[in-house]
C-alpha cells in the first residue's frame, strides 16, 4: 500500500512553519518572481537556502513554483532563479512554460508540470514524460476515473489537488481580472472579481425601466474538499495530494494540513471511519471556506456548487489582540501588550510567529489588572513562544452578534 505525499502551501515563513508542524511531507512555495500567487507575501530568491533547510530538518521536500508565462525580456532572470534553486538543492521546480523546462534541464534540477498545463489525458501526460518531467499536476477538471486511467498510462509521479479554492475558468485561464483591473491571472496577479456578488439586469432602452432577474455569486465556486471520499483518491495510486492556499492564513494551513494528515494516517492504519471523517469535516468548517464541493472528481459541478457568500462561511474569525514583549525565565508565562481587541480570560488564543507557526491555547491572565488597550498583562503561554509573537482571539459569529446588539 502506497501512502502518498501530503503537500502544503507556504506563502510566507509563518505558513511554512505551520505546515511543517502540522505534518506536511512537502512544501510548495513561490519566490517574488514567476509564480501564480504574486499577491501572496512569498519568499525572496535569497530565502531559498533557509526554506530548503527548514524542510530538510522536518523531513519534508521543497518545491519552488515558477508557473507563470515567461516573456522574452525575462529569460535571463528566469534562468538565474532556476540556477539559484538548483544550488539550494530544491527538490523540484513546478512549471509549465517550455523555457523554464529547458532551463531546468540545463541546470539538472527535476521539474514538475504545473496544473497550468491542464493535463487531463494520457497522451498529454506521455508527452511531458518524454520531455523529462518527473511529475505532473493533473488539471482540476479531471474526474476520478480520469485520474486512475492517467495513473495507469505513465511511470511519472502524479499529483492532484484535494482541497482549496477553485477557479471559474479552466485551470485559471481567465481574463476577468485583466479586463476589469489590468491585473493578469496568468501572471499570478488575479484580484478575483469573480468572488463578488453580481446581478443580471434588463433595461428597457426607451423607458429606461429595469428588471432585476436575480443576484448571486454566480462566478465563485465553492472550495474543493475531497475529505468525504479521500479513500478513493488514496486508492487511485497518485503520489502527491496537494492543498491550495498560499494566500490564506497560517491557522488555515495548520488546520487543513493537520486534518488531512490525520485522515491519511488513519486510512493507512485501516481506521478511517465515517465518524472520524465527520469529526474532521467539522474541523475544516472552523477555518476559512466558501462552502465545500467535490469538484470534478465525482461529477461535473452544477448550479449548487457556487458559493453563497463573497468571503468566509466559517463561523469563526480571528481578531488581533496584541504582541508578546517579554518572557519569564522558565518560559511558562509572558508579557502581553494589549494593542487592539479586548478579550475575556478563558477565550481561545492564537499565537502566530515565523519561528513557531501557529499555537492555540485557552487564554489565562496571571496578573490582576483590568483588560484595556495599552495595558501589559502577564499571561500563560504555550511552549516556544517568542518576543514579538502576535496574539489573536478567536471570535464566533454569536459573539459578534451579542457585541453588536
């Protein structure tokens, strides 16, 4: 029985640490150049050594994303980044532009074909195999049957997306952001106008009277979630399961990676029951989501697969409280400077930092002072808290309503 790799997104150092702590087997990340998430914080080319080192220390692989189109005037810059990745011993470069493929072959670094290539059949897979690819990321539009047939046709590793945002266009080939805001999706700069609420209106050209036919988030698909049928994907023989989300939050990455880590491990032990999957689904609903969809795995998505809101359906969100400005000698308590939201002791706290990723505890105030902005409080802290770590409270929809009304 082959247990596939669990690959997690890292849009910055905090997400990197959160993903590794949650049990990711591989990390995919972008530099400031040539990746499809230009609006993520990303890493700088000089960060490659430290990212690879962090992955190696955690027993994980590193994958540099270079999956935009490349223009003529960018060829030298592209080659330089490929060579930097090779020297840093990045495990593979995820790409699809033939210029990047050729640069990878020249540098002797393995390359994986991005989902941007829309590989959705065995003939395409074999062509990329002939080019020397070590892995392909299948198009999100593939069904589970497609995945199985392509798996049987090639010796290359196969990677599939199992969770995260889906695009209204075929693998991101959309010009809506470009036409409306001059920001190109195919250059990684989409600002997602599709996620907004639109209404269709008929206007009488003579009287100018209007009829509104309806309003909905008709261009915004729900998020892909393969957890309900994860066994079928695990049994298909794919080599890597990929979570989307380089622009989402560290706590999102921490929760989603840990959920799928547990699901995969339980499956490998023969202990993944419907009861456990339902428990894990409840955890997924706690972090950012637009509702959940099977994607194309089981059927072609229909009219019920569009999101009900522009943003988040989770009943919880985080509010910034303040930062850690001092630590006790034993590391069991710290000084918290309250800078924004007030809180009640006993509420959940999130500690977020580049050094430790994400930690959650129940807030416990050790000093007896009124909680107000600007005050410094002694609080209990989890292990490995650092000065300058940010502290957030977790707020439910019910708390917001009671505060508002």
